């Protein structure tokens, strides 16, 4: 096993070092071309790669019986330099990554200056390599002390998050243009307060998500104003948004109007509740006899400079007498139609363009679980072709960040889920290039590919 991957790694590495790979160019007819300044990018998240994230709520969660400890993860904490080179090797112009609040402020009010220095160095390395940082401030994890105070439901969260944000923007990344305040908040709160699958693990009625969503919006508004205030002070053009996972929702049957209604409701609540609120300043939700929320949140209106979008596919939705709607799980509509997932990408990008006119769109995540790399190149081709079509029809898409640079810890699923352009050897922490790493590099270098 090892020998095969070593020789494959050598061959791929040599090709990546040479220009051989780029000597072919396809006929214009099949060429999918992107704009010159398009941001080819790769994404990661701190807890999934850094290792030893002792002070976080996820670390505590993972130590519970039956859960998968992340341990050293990919040991990125000690491999920042080498990993920066990997980003260069795949030709990415931007790198989306997150900073761990739990490392910066392991206990309330106590700042770990070594952690601050570490992240400063990481950002400097990226800047020296000419890679644009896209920084996420909260990617699923909290410091344990924040979660013990109530996490998203803690009233003091916006102030505490604002202080953390100010520290990052002043001391770690004063020249950063792109900021993601919170990663995939809507699906996270469903897992955290409804199905109970992620910390704090509350399994309860759907109503439980409303206070957390309110906390998310208040926290985002606080971070937004801080980032803009400090950006102006450092004369750094600043763009702030969230990373929203957007999903297509298909009704279980075409003939039952209740299934159709349930799918429409799921689609609009899941996808638009938060970006609508960041646009209007009003947090509104109405799931009959389950959730009714209507509140103006101070400072929230117009706090989305770009629509940050993560895309992984869709769901099949059925009507349920008890809950109004029920998700029938993964895989969804692609079971019947393999083109459904990439086409869903196109449809959602078009929908975002229509709903938030003029807002730039950053694709912040898209990728696939594929340990033998058989489907990753075709995923890239199919999704990028549809993305390109939406752009030709006017969608203002500025970036495509592939999830992810190398295999990393997949939350509750641990090490088994392999989504990287590079394979991670969890014993040696070697990153071994997959063929799709080469393909990504080709796309990024040529600003397009042959379909
Ligand atoms: C998350 C990542 C995760 C990826 C793949 C996204 O929902 O932001 O942290 O690894 O999906 O499941």
C-alpha cells in the first residue's frame, strides 16, 4: 500500500514541478473559461487540521464514549510552512481557513500570546506567498468556556465575540480583505439544538433553534461592525459575510401538494432565513405551530458584503404531520438523476443572484468524499461547468474554494472521510497528492479546463 502511494506521490510531484502538464490546450469549443481575476481557492477549518485543540467544546465532545477524538488531526499546527507550499502547488490564489478562538482565549479574558504569534506567522506566510487569506472566525467550534455559558444562546456572546474579532483583525490579520464571521450556522444549529448530533448535543423540538439563530445574527452584526471599523482604520478594503450551506430541496412526490409545500418551506427556511435577515435586519421565521419569530436586530441590516456559499447537494423532503416537514436524507435526488447535484449548484447560484441583486458571490466550499479519487475530477468539472454557465448568465461569482486541501478530521465521522486534493497519512502526516490536485492546479493556472 505504502509503496504504491509513495511512487504515485513521486510521479505526481515531479509533474507538478514541471510545466509538462500544461502543454496541451483543448479545442475552444469545449473550453470552460473563467474571468482573469477569478479566485481559485482551497478551504480548511482549524479544528479539522490543527490537532490538540484542547480548549474547545468539540475537544470535550470528542472525548465522550463512542465519539471519535481528533487527536493530532493533520498536525497542521506544526506544518504551517509546508502546508502553505501545498496551497501554492495546487495553484490556489486564495486560502480559506479558520482561526480557533479556543486557542487565542483558552479561558475568559486570558489571551495566549503564543497562539496569537502563531496565527500572525501563518497569515504572514500566506501574504509572502502571494495567497489571499479568507479568514473564518467561527467554524463550528467554541472555546469550552463560551459553550458552558450557553454558546449561541449566551447573551454576552456578541460582546465576547466582538473582542475576539477585534484582536484577530488588529493583531493577526490587519490587511485581510475577506472575512467569514460564522460557518454554516443554519445547519449547525439544526444539529446542535434539534437532532443533538453536534455540541452542545441538545435533542429537542425544532423551536430550540430559534434562540440560537437569534444569537448568531446578533453575533454576526457585532463582528461585522468591528471588522469594518478596523478595516477603515488600517485602510484595508473589507468584505464580510457568512459561509452559508445552500441546498436544493426536492419534494418526495410530485403528486402530493403537502410534500410540495413542505419542500418549499424547507428550501426557503434553510437557505434564506439568515441571508434575508442580514439584508433587511429582521429575523423572521414562521413554521406553523412550531416557530414564530419576528424581530429587528440592531445593526444587522445590510451586513452581507458578499453571499458566501457552500454547496454539497440537496435533500428530499416529505410532509410530516408531527413536524410539518421531514428530511428523507442523503443521498437525495441524485439517486434518480446524476446531474441533479451539479445542476442544483447552478440553480442556487442563479437564485442567490436574483434574490440579492448586485451582491458578489463567493463559493467558499464544494467537494466530495472520495478516498480513491475516482469521482473528484468529474465533480470539479461538472460543478464548475454549471457555475460557469451561471456566471455567463450574469451571476457575479468571484471565487471557487475547493473543500478541501488535504483529508482532514470530519467532525463526528473522524478520519474515515477523505475529501482532500491530497491524501493525508494519519501516521506520518505526509500529504500525498491525488490526481485531482494536479487537475485543480491545471484549472487554476489556465483559468479554465476542457469539458
Ligand atoms: C463543513 C466542513 C465539512 C464539510 C464536509 C461543511 O459542511 O463546513 O467543516 O468538513 O462540510 O462535510
